[in-house]
């Protein structure tokens, strides 16, 4: 179970009670971390403590409990700013997750700044959360959408095409840091620097990178960065939109109601500065404490080693899949960011995932919220194994054995 990359892997696994779960009479091999990660005891305990002894609504009460709850909520913002290299805590907006964060940018910033005839630049590997909001904005505004094309078999994005399309000065360039389907890591800092030089706004979907590899949004140079806590050992229902101060100031509110207003009359209202203007209503207070605890936990580890460990497991899985007849592995041949997606021509992905589940192996099957990409790759449905800090080489072997057993059964049938 030990690993040269993570010699303390057994200790790390002991921090995650979910790994004690059994499926089909054996310990679960959880290989679906691209969808959501499991939570360490420290996160679970902190959320339980807040729910039991520290909960009150924030920002509105004079009483001590409300003040304490407000402090823990804002402490989570300060913690997130430090962890992700934001210039100021005020540049961190709490959202329900990456999807809501990207919708705020497209629906609020985009509504204010994208005009008819403008170009919105995306890439062909985007998750629906960073595709559909921009398509809807383009439809409303009369803008056009262009895409940086993928290389054959999804080995990456065409770098020359990316530079050429960016040089044409689109109004905004929105793209994933790491592809949730291909394991491709994009050159964020390079693209953002090129965009900044010519006045192009950049939006980075960090759902698959945050908490998996070191992320410093100031060093990346993006205008907006979005991520979800449940992707990096935190709770679901809370995420982050981190923006440059100037970009957030140029973004109008997206939701309206309590706590985001400055002054209200019967004829109108004025609104708070960021981040308050984007946090209407009662927020995810307990979840904010869980996010804080998750970041504290990750800071006890070595993120570069965690990333290298997950990448090595993904490449181990990819190498094992490539030698199975009839299996097509997508993504780069070399380093892949902690996941591997594959397609089998004669066996449906759902059948493979079901057969794996019967052997205690959890994998993802479907189009991975990237339907246009999977159609372009000629595989409307595929399976994905995705890895995180608690996974082992033995679990990769179990996953490969489960896939081989599934193929033997269905091909015989």
C-alpha cells in the first residue's frame, strides 16, 4: 500500500473513514475523485462541532453567537485567500461551487461587458459548466463562440491555434486549468500573460486543479478563478470565485436580496462591494468551516508530491488499459493529471462501470459533462478512473482486473 511518492500513504488513508466502507464484501476502491473526493476526519469533526455548538446566522446579529459565526465564516475566506494566493481576502467570493462561480462570471460580468459581434473564446475540452453559460450569453448578446481545437485522441490543445485565436482579441477567454476528461494540464500562466497584454479577460475553471496541485492565482495571472471544495477533500455546497479586485469591481450583482445590499428604498437599491455583493442570502456557514478545515488538512501534506502520486497512478492505469485489446485510452501519452478516460468499442461504458461496482471498484461512466468533446473523439460514452491522495497502486490493479473481467464477460455473452 505504501508509495515511494507518498511514504506516509497508510497514515493518510487512516484519516479518511470512508475507506473503511465495503462493497461486495471487500474494501471500496474509490476511483471517482474527479467527480468528488472523500473527506478526512478533521473536516467531518469540524463541521459537526460547528453544527452542534457554534452555529448562528452571520453578519446580521448583535448577539455573541452571530459574531462568533461571522468570525469563523470570514476566517474561512482569509484561509482560502492565503491558500490560493489571492491578493486580498476581499477577492474571494463564496459560491455553491464551480458551476455557480462560472455562471456569475458569464451571467453578470458577461452581461455587462460582452456586446453583439464580440468573440467568446473557449476550448473543445470544456466541462458543460464552462460551456453552456457562455453559449447562453452569446445567444442573448449576439456574440460568437470560437474554440481552441484539441489534438488527435485528446492529447492536448493545439498550442499554435490557441495563440492565433487569442491574438485575434476575443472579449474573454474561458478555459479549464485541468481537463476533467483528458487529464490535460493547460499552460494557464502563459495564456493569461498573453491575454493581459492585449486586454482579454481570462476565466479559469480550476475544479480539477484546486487542492490537487499547487495553485497561486496571482502567479497564474487570471482575472477569475473558480473551484469547488468537494473536489479537494472539503464539503459539497460551497466553492470559490477568486477575482482580481478590478475584475470583481466591474462585475454587477448576480443574485439580489439580503446581505448583498448597502441601502434599499421603495424605488431602488445600492449594493455592497465585493465579495458581499455576490453573497445574497444566508450562506453555507457550516460548509465554510469545513472548507477551512480541508485547506488546513491539505497544508499538512506536500501538494506537489500529492499531484505526482495521482499522476503516477493515472499513468499506471493508462499503461494497463492500453494493452487490453479493443480499449482506447484518451489524453496525453506522458504525464496526465490524475485521471484516465477510456472507451471500449464493443462494450458499453455503463456495463463496465456496473461490473466494476460488483467488484468493489467505483469508476465513472458517461460523457463526463463534456458531450461535445466526447462526440468529437468518437466516443459518446466512456469510463474514467480518477485518483487522489489516498489511492494506491493496489487499487489501480483492482480496477484493471475489474475492467478485464467485465470485458471477458460481455464479450463472451
